[in-house]
C-alpha cells in the first residue's frame, strides 16, 4: 500500500508558521498534512501532482468576503466561487449576517459550502443588506448590544469578530455613536472589531460638514488590542492618508496600541495611496479581497437570455476586477517581498481569527487546506479604479487548492485576466 494518499511534488513550500520556505514535497493522508519532505526525499503515494515552479502555501484565508448570497441582495457573491474555485480555502464574511440572520447564514451558506466559511457578525440588527446602501437602517437605534453579544457567544464556532461602520455618510450622520456600541460588543465578547474607513464623510441631509481627518482621531480612542483597521490604501478621505496627502499621525499610535491592519482590497485599493502608506513604514497584517456584487462582474452564463428576469440581482456583465490571489500580485508589484505577503493571507489571518492552532499552517497533523499558485514571470499592467497603474513582473494565479484534502480546480468565472504591459 502507498505510504500517502497524495504527494504534491517539488513546489516551493512557504509556511511562515512553521518557518518553512524551500523546495519540498507535501504529503497528504486521510485529509491531513502527513509530512513536509525534503526535495531529495523518496515516498510512495497513490496520487502524485507535479508542482514544480508553483507555490505551495497553507490554505489562503480571505479576511474580507461578502458571501451571504441573495440575503444581502446585490452585494453577496457565491461563497465557493470566491473560495475553493478561486484557490481560497477559508472565507470570512464581513458583516453580512447579524444577530437576527446568523441562523440562516449557518444553514444556507456555511453548511452548504465546500469552502470553510466564518463570519464577523454585523453590529447592526439588519446586517449587510445591499452593502449598507440604506442609511436609515444603520443608525444607532438599529444596534442591539445584548442581542449581538448573545448571538456571537452562541455561535462561537462561526463568529470570530464584529463588523462596524460601513455605510456611506455614517460618520456625518451619527458620529461615533455606532462605533461606541460596536466597541462595547467587542469588549463583552472579547472579539476583534473590524472597522471600515473611507466613504464615511459625505454631508448628511441637513448639510452637516465633517472634517475627514477627525474620523481617525475619534476612532483610535475606541480601539482595544486586536481590533482591525480596514482599507489603509483607500483613496477616500477619512482614512490612513489625510486630506494633505500625508499619512495620519495617529496611525502608528494605533498600531502601537495593538491595532491590526487589513488591506480590504476591493474598491478601496489605490496604488497611489498604497505607496504613501508603505513608504511611511506601515505594512498591513492581513490581506482581504473585499469582493462583492458592486465591484465584481460575473460573466453571463451561456444560454442566459438578454432579458434576464432580475439583472440587478445577478450582475452578469463585464469581467472580474479583484481576487485574493490578485491582491497578492498587487502587493508584490508595490515592492513588498512575497515572503512578507504570504503571512498576510495565512498565518497572520489565522491569528486575527484566534485560530492559529487550526488554520494557516502546513504543520503535520493539520487539516490539509492547501493553496497551489502559478508563479509566472514577465511584465503585466495592473490598474486600480482611480486610474493609476503599476507594472508587475510576477503574476500569481490560483492553480488549484485542497480543502480538507479534497482537490478543487481554480475555475471561478470571476478570476481576473492578466493584461500584458
């Protein structure tokens, strides 16, 4: 009998949690990592996959997903399309489910997905309906601290944090009142609070005007160690970069207090702002793709009539703009070493979730969640939605992944196409 069920041969295995980086063979048995073997090691396996020239990584963790499909309207995407079909083994939905809708999220998303699905519970009673499109649903009176704390504790296997503030104009309408309530939920549950920056500043209906740079100042005072600041590279005012074009002076103070930073790529990724933040010596902890129905276009399936009955609910037009693996390419193109980017989507992400003992590593005995990426060399043009572009000399794309030892090909229709420079 073969010693192993599966052997991934000759890839560059990078496992930051175990300190492994080199050409190795990864052995899988009974859905778990059995061994990480040296390049010249010999082993018998029922199935062998040649991974030479590829990266073999712990299963990628997307810390910012929107996958409460249908319930969140145009916002939520298919979880497996964003997950295993895109080379990602674990997805964290940011603020889709709430204390009222978490049972449906568990039944219709978590239990029916091949991907490993977790959640940061919305601080709001209604959760992330239409991506927080209707501001009246997201006022302080629409937060129930006790009910949200109870739901988080009762679903501790699934809920790994709390999502705060994402609606357009929220700060100008409500100030930090909702943030204070979210911070209280975070304290009572001892879970990290994920804080959205950008698009919080537009004037309210009564014409109130907000200084965007005051937002960061007020939010920092509410932080506890482990809370997460999102969208550091956002082009929108009110975030890491002030209206003067310089990094806000309190960013480093927030980091010193124990705050973590998640890229939250999506619509908020500006190459121009990213260069300012990185040049200031600020490196995000985690990555997060932040794909949703407003920034990701799903190709129209064959046979779908032009007069689709519900075109806004299923946005079958254009091509995808983002993916977690493309976010890795963007970071490397900005000059961040690959060795510093891989932890963002593996070991650091697992630590953010408090799951470093079960996720984010290829240590023997762990569940065999593995992402295998192609690593092409050449010249490609990457663009953001602000009109900036950079040239990438390495293009990473998902080849396949293993979820608990089961293989899934990277066939998602949303995976972006590369543009030659």
